[in-house]
């Protein structure tokens, strides 16, 4: 600020350039003395100067305010204190050397040598320069010059941005410019360099650099020649320098202190000065700082790292995308180190604070900023993994019909939210990828989940912030990678319930405005012996007339039976529908005895409506928080999320075929002569008759060779997983989307988590179930019969335990989060008798 403002207030140039230069140097020197007087004082405890920090009653000001005030004092020629003899520190030392340096028109050789020994002319660093200073300091066994240089450069955004640049061929103009900046400076430039080594840069590195960045000759030109995933900093050189320096505790402290000074100014630059758009090389400082392998150490967690994360979180979207692309080329160890750095900060802040419904973790700036920074690393992890960007399912040709109630909502001033579909992360859009495009990330997605954060997150509040989308409140649902499946499921539960209440409210309004009969629930009245026909007819009518009714709370009634559906009847309905539809005798799905999985029957005689029904049933199960006894291969859930099946998906969908095709790809002999296969394949229909299919036109005449076998495998997989079941799967997906199209399901969950939502987990922890079970009617945890019940249950084998779970809940799998999330109540069935306990199985913890 001092340098910039001085240029703004400098006197008009006079004819004599030498006199003008000396006048500017003197003015700059005075402004710097005013600045140090305001920030450090003269050292005299009895000073009476009201504009001196040593005077009694002086109001301390930050460095930027002091710089502005110094200019004002210079303009009115205010009183300047002389340094008191007791004053010790860099400011006094600087004033003496600055007086000496700037008072003479030309410096003699001895003066220049002294300045260079102190390295005051070093405003940015290279690897060679660091080693040079390190060697000199090592000879003298005094590392204070190096510490001062690191403090000056690493606390200055301008200095750090210019440091550790990659070497590259230069044009004549660039070479001339570089020469003008180095050894070939003329006498005036040397003198200016000596005068510009100000104490403010050395001891007060919080001075803003936003005005100076982007003025250099190399800024934008460098960036234009770089690829989208490249920066102009020499990352390997930075790593070597850190490796040499971080072993010294005093030098490490210099990095820490410099980061404390640097971060607030960087945050200010990015927030108010739009500095990245003027000089994209500004990104270099984030690359350099993140290479510090000690960022996660305790010394950084209190102040330095939180401030740096706040600054990084202010990066514009384009800069975040560039960082993600750059980091995607990093090794697994480097990605994991960055993840651990941000995770450690989040955990530290969560543990060291008491977050609750009144003190939300969403309001903690450090946690929010670290989460935003972690998102950049998350997408770098995705980009650097095994990507499949090509095999995407086509969108439905016929859009899902809008509800007829839309007009009513518009009349009432209530536009439907997200009617264009679920939201997409802006960084995801900028990078042109989706999480589901990644088959295998650099490090497992589970490492991005922060369990302490999940424990203190108030999900009802967080969901509100997610829906409102205000800039003032941050929602962790916008960063779903940091949430575990239980927390995300709770967010989805709130979304579903609020949607149900919304549909109920709209129904009431309809009944008032149009006089329709009040029907706030999705009511299904079915006969047990005709459950598929009744459910299909009713759901088809709803889907055609008003799909919004599918988003009402499900209420099932079995004809001729008494009972109120509090959840248990719906569960039984789902169980019966699934058993019927997946019955191999029906022929809708085929069953593989080896994998115990179902797959769409390509030669099924059932119409598309049946497949739409099962899609609706799966959607309703998620929407109503029910677990289904459904066993699909993972490729089904990937296809529901928009990705086609490929050869890799055959591994669990059809492992025998996958192994055969894998052996074909690895065969070292002549495929054509030894195997004699063509691009025509055969399948069997329901009656065992062979069906021939050409993978290419005239496939029976095209032999598979060593050269085209990859194409054969790809097309074989495409046919088996996509083309052969295209009609059935499209109907199935359409039914699923009828219920979930406005849900944040796609935004929050990955395919494996969708399977967990629908089918539950196969990991059964009955100890957790025992801990959460409640008792009624006179039973308690210490009752003899209860103790014997649990002893018996724990003595069961794995299969017996699954049968018990199937009996009590309708499925042999645990809900999301494990059996501990299942609420079971054991109660007496009347007074004491010889009867066994009754498990009220339908009560799930909401």
C-alpha cells in the first residue's frame, strides 16, 4: 500500500531527473519512518507524540491502516520521533541503513556488498538462491539472514508468486526484461532496489500486494502458454527446497509466521481485488504453500492453516478447477497428505469446540473453509483416477410428465423447486466430469468422510441451508463426499418428508379451490392373491394422471383386513411385491445360482409396464425409507445413475463370461486359428432355443483376431449389459425416476450407496442391535427372559441370524448405518404367560 500510494501522491517530475529521483527517495524514506512510528513506536516510554505507538493512550492500528495514515502524516509534515537509544529491532536497524543508503546519490562497492550480504535485495526466491543463502548461513553458523528472507518472501503474495518459476526458453524481449531485473541493472535501478528493501516488507509482511500483481512482464504471457493443468511454478524445485529447510526448527517457524501474515492479505486480494483474473500466476502461491509437508502439524492448526484455508476458499471457480487438474497428476501419497491436512484441521476444530443446535458447526469459518478446500482435492482425486467419460446412458426420450398441480402452485406463487432436475456441483460442471465417471479414484472415497463432523452436524438445519441456498449459510450437503451414508440418508429422509408434507398441503389447497375429495396419501388398496395386478393398475393410473401423487406418503391397505399402516403394512407390501416380481416363474428376471443375483430377462413376455412398476417400487422404497430384499449386480445402480455397463461390470454381473472374455484378451496364441469364433454370438430364450445375434453386420463372416479382439469384447459386453435389455431397463429406469426425479439422490449418493439405501448392509452387528433395543410391558434389560433371549440369539450361526432378521424386519440385511439404527421393541403380550416375546418389528428409528 505504501509503495502504491506513494506513486499516487508523488510530486510532478521536474526537469532534472537526478533531483527528481533523489526527491522521490527522500519522500519514500519519510513515509516509511512514519509507518514504523505508527506500528512500532520510537521506543521512548515517555513519548508525547500522539502519532507514535510508544506514546501513552495510542490506539493500535493494523498495518494497512498504518500505511494509509503514514501517507497523511507525510502530506501534513507531522512530527517524527527519533529512535530512542533503548529501541532495539529491525526497524531501527533499517532506518540507519536506509538513511545511509538513500542519502548518497551513488553507493560505493562496500555498501553494495553489505546489502547483498544481508540479502535485502532478494524479493523472490529460486532453488539456487535458497541454496546459496543456506551455504553462506551454514559457513557463518547464523541462519538469521535466511530466516529473514523466508519471512519476507513467504509473507508477500507478490514475492511468492514470482518465486520458483520454471525455466523455459525466452524470447528476445523476455530475455532483455530478465536481464534488466538481474545483474545488468543500471546504476539507478541498483539504487532503487536498495531503497525498496523496506522494513515494511521485512518486518510487516501483511502489506497488500494486490496492486502490484499482474504488472510484471511475464504474468499473463506465461499463463497463455500453459496447459489447463499446468502452472508456472517448478513444483519439484519447491519440494526439494522444503525437504532441505524444514529439518531446521527455526526456519520452519519462519514458514509458519509468514503464512500467518500472508493469508489475510491473500483473502483480501481474492475477495475485493479480483487478483486472479489479472494475474493467473497468483495460483502459484497456493501450489507452493500446499507443498509444505508440515501443514498438518499442531503448530499450524490453531491460526496459520485456518487462515490459509479461508484464503483458498475464496479462489474463483476457474482457479479451483485449475488446481484440481494440477493436483490430479500428483501421486497417491501426495493426494493423501493433502486430504489428511484438511481432515486434521476439521477434526481439530470439531473436537476443540462444543457444537450443538445453538452453536452450529456450519458457522465455524475454519471448518467450512477446510471443507471447501477438501472439495478441490476430492475432484483432483476423481480426475486422477480411472475415468470412464464415454459410456453414458441416453436420457429418456419422453420426459416424465409434469404434475397438473404446477398451475395451482404458480397461481399461489409457489414455483416448484428443482423442476429441471437435481442440482449439479459448479466445480463438477467446470471440470466437465461427474463423480460417477470415476471407476477407481486415486484414494478411496471413504477417506474423505469425516466422522467427528458427521457426529456434530445438525442435519435438519443443514438440510434447510441446502434448500434455501443462501450465501450466508453453508450446507455440508453441498460437499456430500465428507458425509457418511447415514448422514446423507438422514438428509434424504428430510427431503422426502418435506416433499410429502408439501404434496399433502397442495392436496388440501386443491380440495379448497376445486372442490376435489381430500386424499393426502398415496393409497394402495390391494388383494393379497392379486397384489401385482392391483398394484400395477393403481400405480399406472397415478403415473399417467398425476405423477406427483407418487411423492405422497405411502398408505397400503389389504382388502378384507383390518389394520392401520404405520409402516409395517407398507413393508409387508414391498416384501410381497418383490417376492412376486422376482419369482423366476414369472420370467421378468433371470437368476444366477452362482452369484445369487437377478438380471433383466431379454426375452421376457411381460410388457414394459411391469418393469416400470418395479422401478416405481424401488423408488418408493427409498422415498418411504424401506429396505427391499432385492439382489441386483452393481451395474444396475450405475446404469440408474447414468452410466452404461462395460466389460468391467461383467465381473459381478456374469463372472463366467467375464473370465472367458478376459482369457480371450490375454491369449498369446493365434485367436483366429485356435478359437475360430466370429462376431456372431448366441443366447438361449426362455424355452432353451438358441438365438443368434450379430455384433457387427454380417458378423458370422467376420473372424475374431488378435487385432480386433478388444472390439469384440467391448461389443459383446455392450450387447449383454445394454442393448439386449434396453427396452426393459428403460421402462425400469423411467419408473424409478418418476419417484426420485426431484430428489437430491443423484447429487448425494454414489451407485454403491444407492444399493445400500435400497438393499441395506450385509454386515450384521447384533451387539449394536442389543444396545438400541427398547422394552415395554414390564420387561427391561435385566429381565431373565430378555437375557436368555439375547444369549440364544448371539449363539446363532450367521444363517440363523439372517433368518431371524428376515422374520422380524422382512429382509436379511441391516439398514443404512447398521443394526444399531434399527429400533426394535420387545414387549409382553398381555400378562405373564408361557408365550414367547413379541417383536414389534416395523418400528424403525426415524
